[in-house]
């Protein structure tokens, strides 16, 4: 039977970690009924969602 110490790689053979998802496209938030109502109210007032931030 092997012990865990015998199975350790002798050199740095671990694969490199993948890059984080920073370069992925942003995920759009789900449109809840409240968000839909807020967007409708903003549109009726002549404003856009981007005006809030």
C-alpha cells in the first residue's frame, strides 16, 4: 500500500490555474417585476436606467 508521501509529485507539475472570468462579458441581472416597473417609470419620465448611477 502506498502512503500519501509517496504520491507527491517530485517537481512542479501542477497545472497553472486558469485566469479569472474578468475577460468574460458581464452577466445581465434578471429582470424582476420590480425592475420592469422601475424601467417603465423611468421611461415614462424621460430618463434611463443609466441616469440612476
